[in-house]
C-alpha cells in the first residue's frame, strides 16, 4: 500500500528517513528490470533526483523546510516544460523539437517547494485518449492483475503507475476529459482535477485550451490537497474534512449510470449505502444536460477544434510518426469551421448555466468515475473497434465535469483485493476546496467501512 505524504513527511521530520533515501528507493524501483519502470518513464532523473534530494536534506537539516512536500519524490507527466529538455508528450513526432528555455510554472513551483522530481512519466500520445496505450514507449501495466495485463487508464498512465509502484510518492498529471481521474480510478488511487484556471498552464503542451486542467494523483485526498496548495501557489492549509451528517449529494441518473459492469455497480451501490449510513442525504436526480452533450460535440467539440489548431503544422511535417489511433481523432478537427467552433462555445455557456442552476441545491455530485474496471491491454491492442468503444465509455463521465468547467475527485470505493473502482465527487467551478473537504470525509467513511 502506498504511504500518504503526511506519513513520509513525519518520517523526514523525525529523521527516520531522508530525502536521499526516499529518492534512491524510488529510483531503484524504476530501474528494476522486473518492474514497470521502463514503460512508466520517458525520462528518469537518475542524476538530478539525488542532487535535489541532497539539497533538500540540507535545507531540512538547517531547520527551514520549504513546504509540506519538501524532500518527497514526485513524478511529472511528459507534458511539462523542464528547462533544457524537449517536451515530447509521449510522442516521437517531437524528437527534433528544441528544448524548453525555462521551467513551466508547475515545475518551478514543485522545485521551489523542495519536491524531488524522479522523472517524466509516459502517457497516451499528446494526451488524447482515456486508456493509456502508447505504441512508442510501451504501456505500463495496471498494478491490479498483472497476470492478465490490464490497462492503467490514461492519458496520465505512467503517472498513476509511478505512484502505485512506489517510483514516486505522488504524480502530477493533466486532465482534459478525465486524464487524471481515469488512471487514478483504475489503479486504486486518488486523483484531483481542479477548476482549470486554478493552476497555470503556461509551459504545458496543450490538448484543449478550454478544457485542460493540471492536478495530482496520490494515495489519499489529503495528499491531493497538499499538492493542490503547491500547484496553485497558494500555500493554503489543507481544508478540514466536511461533516457527512446532512451533506447533500446528488446522483445523476441520466447516462452517468449506464453501462456499468457488475464490479463497478456493486462498489458504487455500496459506497452510496456507506455515505447514507454516515448521515449524508443521497438523492438521485435527472440531468437532461448530460443527454444534450453528445449533440453539442457531434462535430468533434472543443477538443477536436483546439487540438487541430495546435497539431496541424506538426501533422503536415510528421503525421506518419503519430500513433494512428490518436491521429484519426485529431483529424476530426480539420473539417470544423470557425462557425462550428463558435456554436460549441455558445452552447457550452448555456449548458454550464443550466447545469449549475440544477446542481446548486446540492453540495456535490457523486457518480462512478468510469463504468468499467480496467480491461485487458491485449484486447484493446488487437481490436480498433473495442479500443474506440472502451475509450468513449471511459471518458464519458469525467468529460461531463470538464465541459462544466468544474472540479472533481476520484477516490477508491472497492473492497480490498478486488478490482479498483473510483467514486467521483464533483462540483461547479471554484468549488475546489469544498470538494476536497467532502472528499476527505467520504474517503474516511469508505475506508472505515471497507477496512482498507
């Protein structure tokens, strides 16, 4: 079981371990030829991480730790600029791109906080899938049932497995349609997608400038809240857990509960029972806005248009080097007109206003993060139709919250020893600290009931 950041910080504070020891342990796991490290990282910081760790130990020894993540090993997705390195975004189409001139604000804030970066993590090429497959660098396997070989979820695939396998204490990913929450759910971790403007996106290779968010994958909700305070630059304290008694939680029955497999259905039902028993007021509601979203995005939506804008020149130059499954989705944006794009923007504004009014009486939405447990990798590699259908299902529920411009957590809600299942707790834009507070309370109730 992964250790929470608070436990690791306590060990550092009391001298039971050091940043150097934590970094070396993480690197050893990443270098283990029997492990997933070769597929988890596109670049492992074998020299930089020990240097950062030694500096952190010196700072702590002087009695001036810089933040709650001082000395903790953290991985970063291969989308963030690091000065002097080429940002490849899980692709080989950018191999000849110039190195970044400066750190992205996310990287700069992590370094200023004393985090020890262990490496850049693998991902779905250009972050354009919820499954995590990568034909260029390989696909890291889900920690659950490696005998079968299941997908980790994406696009932040390496990020999640870096945490599940102890190659990092936490990871930083991005989320445009679920790319933090999906791998968190499938790998049994917590993942937080903040309101997009909460964390600066400069120096981060974009997928959709309207929908991209930056957030953590970590062992617990408290870990996510600690990292959120670093990523936002706020330095805010972790919000206190909410009181579940009387909390108003809405379960959207429109589309969001469709297609659940038996494991997800059973775990979700049990989670609702646990929260209700703890005093939460759990109420099912109809959400017609969810049913309207496919029509709004019928021509490709914001992602297709905005991704095409960024990729069109690179596709002209290096299209044959793209993952074909990614390329075919990017090409959808080629035929969208400016009028089509403006139509989506206008429809989105009305959709958000309507949905915010509908959910205003509630403290949060709760729904399954994804309707399926992690499927076998081999099945998706062998069958393009299965890949496409599974990708749509995995992205469906998380995408509702991205389109809302909202914030959301995924937390584990499965029984120990069974396939990981994620419970999503979501709210409108700007409700981030409230969602983190509710998430802590829900996590505690689920952990106590399920005896993790």
